[in-house]
C-alpha cells in the first residue's frame, strides 16, 4: 500500500481511504454484509432452529408491554419486601494515643504560625521558618508512626494476607 504523505498527512485523503477499504475487502473483511450467506452456513444452521419473533401488541401506534408505565414507576418495589438488608454495626473508632496528639499539636502550631503569625506576638520573619519547621516535624512524626510489616499476631510465613 503506497501513501503519499505531505507534512500534515496524506495528500489525497479520499484516495487513501478508498485504497484502505479495497485492501480490507480483498482480505474478506465486511464481505458477509453485502453477500448472501454461503451454502455452508445454511447447512450448519437448520431453519427450524430459529424461533419465530412475536410482535409486541400495538395500541394507537405505540408499543406497549404487559404493565402500565404508572404501575411500573410509581408502585413500590416488589423486591424490597422480600429481602431487607440491614448493615452490620460499624466497628468502634480507634482510641487516640499520645503520639497522635503530639502530631496534631505540631500541625496546628505550624498552620497558625504560617497563617496568623501576629496571633501569638511573633513577627512574620520569625514565624514563617518556625511554622515550616513545625509542619515538617508533624509530617515526620506522622510518617514514623506508620506501621511497616504484618499486623500484630500475624504469621509472616503464612503468605499473602487479605
């Protein structure tokens, strides 16, 4: 397949597209859409295997089903009466430890020093580095508290834990 390309793409887009389509049709892509099914396909599938399609009832030119729209949309859900799901009681929140209070204290102090340094009577020239240092200390303590490894009581030779 030859395509003459310019700096932005093919020079003649229609000719290139026609060439691509001709190559695909030569390979047999899309041929079943235009031709009648071959005799081998008819032999594999007996004509009585296809169920006859039954048309839907038509009233005033509109298709209608067995139930009315108001009945379907405005009535209560029949499945709601059969099964009522009640979620289990959530587990209690973990208790705060002393380390969590220290991390929270560093975060709050760092934010206050950065946002409103005059609140505690410190100038912005001193409050900015102290606020950044307090936030960095809070982040470092938080990262040090992250548990690495298996949970307590787990057997490390037991493989993957879910």
